[in-house]
C-alpha cells in the first residue's frame, strides 16, 4: 500500500506542479517527435537510450538488456537482483567488464555446483544510458575483456534539467502487479517447508519503485543528488506453455520462491570547471539491498511437511530462505585537461574504488554453529576493487592521425567477514586473496575521406596472492593486438573488417582456494586464455527516402570468436595429498571454445511510426577438451560443452530475435507499441551436475514472448507509461538458467516521469 500511495502522490504532483513549486512560467517549447530524435541505438547493437530502457525495464534489474540479442544475462532470475552479462557467448570472470560512470563494479560470487557469477549491483532506475562494445578492444578497462565491454551511465544533470533552467527536479514512480512479499519464517527448518501461494489477482498492485533526483547547474559548477527505492515480492509464473518444460518444479501460475527484492540507492555527482581547459568530476554511489536466491540443489518441492506428515490437498511447499544482503559503495574522481591551443594534449586522469559487503546463501559451512538447513550456507565476505587510469589523446597536423595512449592499474581484494569466526576452519568459505593488474595501452586512428584505419595494443599482466595457502600466481605481461578498417563506399554505406588477438589472465577467484565447491589447485596450473576475434560487416543508413524526418538503418555482420585455453570449472583426477573421499573440483584450460555467427539489425523511424528489429544467428559452436574427453570416453569436441563446467550455460541459443514497433499519435504525444522476442531451443550435457542433488535444465524449449507498451505525454513536464510484460502469460525459462526457475507471468506496470 505504501508504494501505491507514494506513486499516486507523485502522479498528482506531476500533473499539478504549481502545488509544489512557485516557479516562473515554463517557456513554450516546440513539439518534439520522439522517433525523430532517437539515436541509432539498435542499428549497431551498441546503445540503449532512456526510451528503450524504460520500455524494456521489466521488474528485474537485468531485464533492460532483453532488447539486445547479442547480450546474454546469466541465470537472470536467481542472482539476487544482480546483473551478470555476456556478449556473443563470452561471459564471466572479467570477460565482459561492466563500468558504471567510469568505475568497475564486479563481484565474484560462488553458486555451489552451478559455478560462479560475476555480479554487478545497481538499481536500473538510476541508469540513463547503456553502451555495449562487442569484441576485444584496447583501453583502460579492456585487459581481459575478450568478449566486450558494457558501460552504464547513471542519471546526470542533463537528464533532470529542463531547457533554460539551472535547477530541476525529476520524479519517477511505478507500480506493478503479479508479486507478493514472502512471509519468511524465522526458523531455518520452517524455511525449508515454505507454503506456496497459488495465484494472485491481477488487480493487486503490491509493490513498485520511486526515484527523486535534484539537479543544479551554474557556470563552472553542476551538481546532482538522487535517491531510488525499489521493492518487489516473489513473482508468479505464467500459465501457457508449461507442458514444454518437463523438468519444471513450479506449477503454472504458482509463486516462484526466492525471487523477492528490495533496494535503496543514493547517487551524488559534483562537477567543477576549474577554468576553460580543466574539469573535475566527483561521483559517489551507494546501493543497499535484500534479495532472495537459492542454490541449485535446493530447487525442489517437498513431499511432506516438517513432521514428515502428508501435506493437505492443494498445499505445496518449497525452500524459501531468508533474504541475503549486499551493500555496495562506489567512488570515482575524474580530472580532464584539454587546452584549446594544443592538439597534442587531451589528458584524462581517473581514480575509482568500489567496495561490496555481502551476506548471502552462497558458502558451505559458513553460517552459524549448528546450522543444518539454509543458514549453513549464509556466507559473509567483502570484495574491494580500486584503481587508476591515465589517458591522453593527441591530434597530429601533418597527418589525419589521432593517437590515444595511457596506463591503468587495478587491485581486487576479497576476504571473509563471517561473524562466526570462533569456528575452526582449515579453509574459509570465502576466497581470501588479492590480485593486481597493470596495463599499458596505445591506439592510433588514421582517417581519410574514403576510409579509416585503426590499430591498438595493450600490454597487461597480473599477480595473485592467496592468503589461505600463501601461494602466488604471477602472469607475465601479454600483448593484445587489435585492428579495424572502415571503408566508406558511399554516403550511405560503410563496410568494415575488425580483428585481433587478446589475452585474459586467470581471475582472483580462479587462482585462490576456499571450502567452496571449486578451488584452484596448484598441481593443475592455469594458462592465460588467448582469444582470436574476427568481424566482417556493413552498415547502411538513409534519410528522407519516402518522407521528411525519416531514417532507415541496416546492419549485417559476421563474427568468429575463438578462445584457446578457455578456463572453466572441471572434475579432474586426484592430485598428491588429496583424501580419497575428495574430488578434484578445480579449474581447467579447455583446449578451445569457438562461437561464430551472424548479426542483423534494421530500424525505421518516422514521425508516425517506428520499427526496430535485431537478430543474432549462431553457427554450430565448438567446445574441445582432450582431458575431459579422455575421462568420459567421449569425443574431443562437441556442441554444448562438458559436464561440471560452466560452458553449457554460457552458450546462447542458436537464434535470438527481437522486434519492436510503435505508432505515434496525437502529434507524437501518444505512442502505442509492442515487442516480440524469440529464442530457439537449447540442449545441455545429459550428465550435467549429475550426482549433486541439483535439477539443472537439460532441455530448454524455444519461446516467443510479447510485451505491450503505451506512453503518453500529459504536458511538457509529465509523461506516463503503461506496460504489459509477457502479454500472453507464457510459462517460460530464460536462456542461461541453471535450474528451471520460470520467468514472471503476465505483469502490468504503470509509471510516471516528471520534470519541474
């Protein structure tokens, strides 16, 4: 109820802003058609603007990436509201770094037998823009980024202020149905027998979100302060298509346990123009959350109650653990110096730090003494990252040549923070180590009217120290090389070729030990991954072909990502000193992982309607390992990976399509449209996680989902929106899921956004 009342108050204040602010009359602005002003976001699969983010928002933070078929989200419904991204099938352990306002925020999280995740914690309501770079590159954060790079920009002064104003207020609010906060029992044994709710009236809007942002700008100074809160309960599964998932645990229309989420976030930005050439920007972000999640072995229904009596007819129960917590603090400072009279200097200095304190159900023997149910996995640890980067750009007069070069350093430290330190442990549940990474990079771009040529290098290495064993892993610097040629065949047509070789040294998690399921074994040393990337493509754009204010874009590309010595988990032969009962669950350099395919993009925008279509079509992947093939008497190479590795979840479905279309009415004030999404089926190894008690997804059915959106501009200051996610109420499981946790069924979202 409190969210319903809060959002109603926001909507009333937006519709009648004179009751809040005695401001001067707003200047009359010309009508702007949304479609004509939008950037070519999906044409290149690289950018999502505010409108696209709003339409794809969903109720989970990672839902915003559902508009990009080349981007995969790992285990999206069972990651405690966090985001774990991959690009073109390459994912995890730093292969796709996620930057937020120029700082790296990523936390390695153990997930039991289902492996690890590379989590980013943020409330998506604070994000105003997302940029995706596909393939390896060279820059301050590109070391190890063999899959690509994702950059998120949070709300800025320009997102809040209206034209001509120096002070502004942004209000956003939303309500949604199809969810209910779980009444989690205090006793851990009772949590195992949580009784499921079987459906919820679509008229019940239990939870939602609210955001307030203040912005101020004067010559030489700009400031922003924003606060966002989000609350959603366990959602309910869809109904139609249930028969396509023979491994399903949750019934059609039933409550999906351990999916509730509650967060509050604070964002502060302060920018100074020290003079005409110098600028300093300071950013602080705090994110606090409580969220549900579950280890794969506990995804089941009980056949009886806690007293071993039969359950009453119509009553079912599943484990619903107490919510875990995450608190993230992020800091960054950026200084730039760009003298107007010297093209050789465009200097940028960056300092950043992130700190995450986590207390979640992810560690074995980490909970309170005597715990034997969910509490035994309550895992408290701290993950800190900090670094700096120096970058300068130079433009030469004698040649149309642009140079950028610099250096970067980052350190990651993780350690246990369990409050139950009196328990003697040979190994802590959490990793306890530190990793230092350093790099030198340089890029050159030679530009002519008819073509441009670029060449980049990045020399980087890393050192890891494991405080549990006092062992050190030192990886000597490796040299990345990338190049690209763009040829401008016509004003409307470009073709390009991009290729490179890049390395990824093993991560902190992959080179340290703990009592978690998978640990580094010095008898099985790891080599850096070596990636060879190739991309060939064309881009075409047309203006005003059939009518004024019209834009048409087309993109086609072929890509081939081949990774030698790919690192993933494995079950290997025992090594000296291991007890007979213990399996060697560690990490292995798989001989090769190759992912190839095609991408297509088409968009059409006019004042009356728009269509955006994107598709990724993968050719047959190839996963090779002589070691694992010998152990299992199997072929050296296959299409979907080997049991006990994370590779099966990383391989995307063969086909992924997304089509969005909308009609503009009432001079552009009203937009009505929808989105259609499709992915093909997928098969995982038959003996995947066999013997662990987990029930992994072995066969993923193909799926078609439809979403609806309506957006209306009440006036120059206020917009309202109405969304229906999963319009046809499908029962479906996301690609990348380890267990058969279904997506939310039909969900209605109502929201508003106002600027004063």
